[in-house]
């Protein structure tokens, strides 16, 4: 799965929590896709629950 598909399946609140944990600045109006691109891919996959490649 690519980042776009993973971002669609994740919840915005959960993405923001992961970004906050890694001290990532999000800006004024972050979208799910922009946050998903900034956080580590392993955590994004774990959040969605996908064990796919």
C-alpha cells in the first residue's frame, strides 16, 4: 500500500497524536495526507493495521 491509501484509512485524530509524539510541526490546516507523509511509515502501517507491503 502506498501512503495515500494508508492515509485514507487512518483517522485524523490518530495521525495528529503520532505527529505530536514525534514533535512534527503540522502547520495551520494539515490534511490526513500531509501528516501521513511526515510520520514514520512503520507507525502509519501499524495505525491502519496493515501487514501488507
